[in-house]
C-alpha cells in the first residue's frame, strides 16, 4: 500500500509540478488533496 501511495503521490506532484513536495511525501501532497 505504501509503494502505491508513493507512486500516486509522485503522479500528483508531477502533474502539479510540485517536485519539491515529492521529497517529503509525508504530509504536503496529501494535505493539498485534502
């Protein structure tokens, strides 16, 4: 599940060009999604 979440997070980050947030996928990208 964790690996799937990482791929999903990276996909969202790449789509939004938020490559910086991918380095800290703990909260940032998920917080943006709400």
